[in-house]
C-alpha cells in the first residue's frame, strides 16, 4: 500500500487535473490512451465524474502526461 505522502500527491494531482481538464469526455481520452482507459466508464462521462474511480494504469497515464504538459494537447484532440 502506498504511503500517505504518495496518496496526498496523487490527490493533489487529481485536483489539478480535474480543475483543468474535468470537462473532457472519456471518449476523447480513449483516442489517445486506448479502449482500456477508464474501464467500466461510459464514453460520454466527463473526466471529473470518473477520476475518483480510475484504475491505476489509467490514473498513472493521466498524471504522467499532466506533469509533462502533454495532457492539455490530449484533451484538445
């Protein structure tokens, strides 16, 4: 299990991602990350609606791209 500092960092990143990209549809993100992204979520759901229930690989991809500045482009496409 991750330590509390790791969990806090993930929550902080989730807040940043939701604030900046929360209106992005899962369908849009699947164009980049593939059909496996946000497994169990509907294409028409917004990122802000599903962020709290993302699996680890999906969340890690978002955080990685957010930190590198790439997520903005992904959400625009």
